[in-house]
């Protein structure tokens, strides 16, 4: 799964989806609760997911 892009609506700090998140430790954020991603992060993640899908389709 590490080869797949982050879910667009995943945590602002680590990219894990809200339903799977709870409390997580991830550098550099350390222990943190799920935080909503910024609009810029969502857009960038969506674009990354599209590029990944095109690459996989070839």
C-alpha cells in the first residue's frame, strides 16, 4: 500500500483516513489526532492519485 498515493481527505499531518486514524505517532508530527487536510493538500493528493492511475493503466 505504500506505493499508492495518500487518500485526498486523509489526515493533514500523515495522510491516514479519518475512520482508521484514532491517535497516531508519525514523524515529524509525533502523537496527534486526525486533522482535516487543507484545500491545497486535497487538490495535490487528487492530482497525485490521477497521475498514479494513469501510470498504472499503461
